[in-house]
C-alpha cells in the first residue's frame, strides 16, 4: 500500500498514488448510490467518453466475458479468470467493490495492477477527460471512470480475455457499453438494491438481462421461476441461446477443494466452467473443449478453480501489528456476508475453520492440558498452540437497511450447532463511506458519533443470549445499563457484548485483551459488512 498507518491517526504523506486517489474521490457524486435519480442517467454520454479516450475500436476487438447477477458475480468472474489464466491466456479482470485498495478492481494475469501502471493509465484517462469534458459532457462519475479505466488498461496491456463484472444492475451499467461480448453470464438473482432496480424479482431480472446482446449466447444458474421467466423472455427477444448450468459436482475436482469456500461457490464455479468452455470454443481454442461433455474436467480448469481467491470471502488473517511475543494470538476470520443465507454459510465456515486450525496446531504442539473449561455460555476450545485455549469473539456491523433480527439469530444458531459460542460480540460503526477510495482518513472519534444503530445491534444480541439462556445455564447475563460509560474507549460494555465508537478502539481493546490473557488465542469472526471487513484488513494486515 502506498500510504496509511495502522491506527489512522497520523496525517498521510502526499504520494503520487495519494494524489490519484484524491482525483478519483473528486468524481464521487454527492448523491448516494441508493438513489434512483442518477441511475442510467444519460447512458449515451459513455460513448462520448469512449471517443475521447479513443477506446471504441479497442473494445470492439476485446474478447469479453460479461457477468451480471445479484450475488456471486465477483466469485464467478474470479473463477473464470483463474481457469483461463491456467489455460495459458493473458487475462484482465474487472470486479467491484474493492476492500482495501482500488487497484484490487483491476487484475492483470491474476494480480492486482501495480501502482506504477495504475498511475500511468489513471492520469492518461483522467487528464484527457479533464481536457475534453464540457458542460454538456461532464466528467464521468466514479464507477463510470473506473470502468473506462479498466477498458484502457486491458486494451493497452493487450490481454487475451477480458472478464467484466457488472457494477450495478446491467442495462445501464457502465460496463454495458460492450456491444459484442463473446459470452454473457447471469449469476444468482435475489433481492438487493430494490430502491434502484425494482421491487420484484422479475424487474430485477429484467435489468440484469440488459447485458444480453443479439445472438450472443448466455448462461445462468437455476433461478426462481419469476426470474427465470424474464431471463428466457429477454433471451428469446434477442435471439440469445440461454442455457442453465448446474452446480459443479465436487467429485470433478479430484479430491481437491474450491479455494473460495461455501456451498454457493459450487453454483458460481459451475457457471464459470460453462463461461470458460464457451469462451474457448467461440475463440477457436478447441484443444480444451473436447472435454466439455466428458465426465472429468481439464486439469487447467481444476487448477484454476482450486486456486482462485478473492479478498474478504472466507479469509483468515493473523494480526500483523501485535507485539512479537503475542504474534499468532489474535486471528481474524473475515467474510463479507450480509444476507441471512450467507450469514449461515459464514457461520458454518467459521466453525469448521477454527476446528481445522485447532487440529492443525494440536498436531504440531500437543496441548499440555486437555480439560475444556466452560465459562457460562462460553466454551473455550483448546487449540493446542503451546497449550493455549482459544476464545471466539464476534466483530459485527451491518447497514441499517438490513434486519439484525434475520442476521444475528442465524449466525448464533449456526455457530451453536457446531459447538461454537462467542465470548463477546463487539459492535462498531463502519469507518469508510461506501465509495471511499483511500486507505487513511478514518473519521475523528468523538462523542458526536451516532452509535444508536450499534446499540440496537447490541440489544438484539443481548436479547438473543437471554432467550437462549434457558434454565440450564447458571451464569447471569449482564444486563446493560443504558448510557453507562465503561471507559473512554468503549462506549458501552456488557459481559457479553460491547459497542465501540470506532473500529480502531475495538482493535485496541482486542490487542490489550490478548496481552492480558497470555494463555488464550483470540479468534475473531468479522462479518455483516464487506466494508467492515475491508476496514479491519486495513488495520491488521501489512
Ligand atoms: N451464488 C450465490 N448465492 C448466494 N450467495 C452468494 C453466492 N455467491 C456468493 N454469495 C455471497 O455473497 C458474498 C459476495 O460474493 P461475490 O463477491 O461473489 O458476489 P457479488 O455479486 O460480486 O457481490 P457484490 O454485490 O458485493 O459485488 C459472498 O461472501 C457470499 O456470502
Ligand atoms: Mg451487489
Ligand atoms: Mg462484486
């Protein structure tokens, strides 16, 4: 990373990279993303930008795979990129959002674009647009600029295949300037961004089908009828051969596992395989496609699927800023799940991952003490790290449009069914605004921060614990006293939960707890919001 520090308190130095990020931030419009009024606003102007940047011909020659959907777009694109790279092609991948650094959105041959190239292409586009834009053709907005930049990068780098994830919807998305992709994909459809895309699954599906192009084949995964009917109708209007692919059969991976975890990834992988095969076929690379109908996958496909990775999805990171003597005692398990279904997937992954980790370390370092201590609701798992026990902590936030009554019980129940209980749940507000591009600028923490949402989450959590307590658990659950200030750094602390006014305070509390309890390894599940996940990564990963 170009700048930024671990606690966000010092002033960042102005580096060339920082300057570019500031210029990029200037394109963020005041109107929120969840605002219908600028959705699809003057789509035509995108073609003016392409003229200014001399990209029209380059785009028409690109061999593009275009993917829309409500969930699984990024994963599908990541699998597809990895498969085709392992088949020997030079790849360009454009995804969204990013977690830490905007360069994550642009991958060349599977790697985030380097700063040097990013800066060169960034200013090439930005300066030209600044010079040529007028009152009638204003500077592109943030996401549009990023999509234009992606086209510039991929054309200049002469990649063999371009994989594009739609930003929002399909029809009016900036990526939809593509007229003739090689193949289109639609991942799982569901309810999200209804304020912009419409309230029914049919309306949402109609927007996503906006990426279909005359005569260009498309693939999708099994969808609810309401969505599928619309996809089929749009496909037939445009002479699109639409095929539905089944989830990948895990047996085809020869005993290996998908690198992206969770059952839904088999759906995304199935779609990625179909997109890759068809891309190979339609671009004349028949050396791989003879296996399409076979009962096994080409080894390049298996390698691609089992090595593809995406930040913030089932990711495990050890705190890298903690003192050397405590290194390894604070581990973050991060997943950006924020819907009830994905919350359950995430809980299952966490529960299994901490067990796997403990088995691994137990194998290396047999625990000195085999007794499991149970503190009230909390079971401390022995993980054998030099005889240490482990403790599970939840670090959570979600946007206030989500319903914690749907998310938190699913999470708690799924963990409990695997014998995993959280010693404490920490609630914090997000540090970054939605489109934040930099990696510093954590907001000042003062008494002005509105924590009412975090207190509501805390209350929901405490209620859940109370209602699960039943007769058999003796230990008394601390009842929070409204407004009670614990210390300056934690707004309100109860035995089972705490609200912190900002993430750095929560991390500080965790590090201090680790120092105080030298015999315990802290395993922190971070979930509920991809932005929270990104913020945590910024503070704990070098
Ligand atoms: N096919 C799927 N069905 C349901 N949930 C999924 C599916 N694929 C992924 N998810 C969930 O959605 C989260 C985001 O996955 P991914 O980044 O692949 O989707 P996306 O469509 O790119 O999302 P975004 O809208 O954030 O760009 C994952 O962490 C997982 O919890
Ligand atoms: Mg989305
Ligand atoms: Mg995405």
